[in-house]
C-alpha cells in the first residue's frame, strides 16, 4: 500500500485527522524525533507535539527516551476497534431510548394526518422493508403471493419472525424454489403454504386494508403500496380463491 493511500485510509476508516495520519506514517518510517516528524510530514513544529501526544493517548504511538515509536499495530488497532464498538453500542442504546420516547408522539401525529385511501411507490430495500413491518404490525391476517421476491425473502423472514401471533397464508408460484430452511421457517410460524399457477406478481395484502404489489424488476425492489379497504378486501378474496380453487 502506498504512503498516500495509507494516509487516506487512516483518516477515512480510523478517524485520524490529516496531521495524525501523516505523523503516524512518518514514525512508521523511522522518524522518531518531533522535529524530524514535523519536517517529514510537513506538520508545523508548533503542532507536532500535540499531534504526537494525541497518538500516544489513543495507543498508536509510545513515547520513549529516544522519541516516539509505533505501538504493535495489531494490538493498537484492535484496542481502537473495541473502543469504537463500545462507543457505537452506547450510541445505539441512546438512540433506542430516544426512539422509545418520540414514537408515541410521532404515532399520534401520524394518525391525525392519515387519510382513508392513499397510495405510493416505494423504491429500494429499506423503504419496502419498513412498510412491510408497518403493515404486519397493524394487521392480524395476511396473504402473501410470491412470484419472484428473492431479494426481499430474508428481510421478510425477519419481519414475520417478530410477530409470531399473526396469521400468514403463502401462495407460491410453482417456479419459486423453496429450501428446507424455508419450509421449516414457514412451519415454525404456523403459516399455510400453497402453490398456484395463478400467481402473477409478488403481492402482500392484509386485513388492515393495505396491500403492496411488487413490480417485475430485476434490480432493487420497487412496490406499489395501497391503503384502500375495498381494494384490499377484494384482492385478498381473489388470492384466497386461488387456494380454494
């Protein structure tokens, strides 16, 4: 790895500032005295002492009687990674606490602004998964027709697994390849599973008056979401008729 690339990675991945990255590389190359590090890395001499001290505080350098040397890299970067993990876990816990505080308010405001009938196009995995979770959370009974929803399969499993008390009916096109793990998962949630040539699109419809219809694209998931009780009820009856027939 070239020196310039190493300096860039230290900044982008490990959070070094420009002077820290350049000073670290200079010490790696054998420059141990502050004046030599400053000259090699073009750091102002008035700043180099603070830069080297900060690298020592973070465990990347060690100060000796002869100047500075690099701490054993595997240990230093592993220690940094552990601290970063702890910091991220703390941050996630704080965000979760904040989420629990604001959700009741946001939900009340959302309910006030909800209209009886609406529709939207959702593009990309995350918006689609968020909407699926919302639908599963608000409904009790679901019919899922599957033609080719491969990219959504694992994410949908996670959503469904979070609501074991819900009732699911899966109607699969015969071309859908099911693994042993897929069957075991559906059995574990008590889902009904049927195959039908009549499945033309990926569709999820709920007894809560909502439906998503997948568009037949090969890249990122794109679905049409509809909230309309009449439409959803009619669609659910049509899908259930595939099983009855």
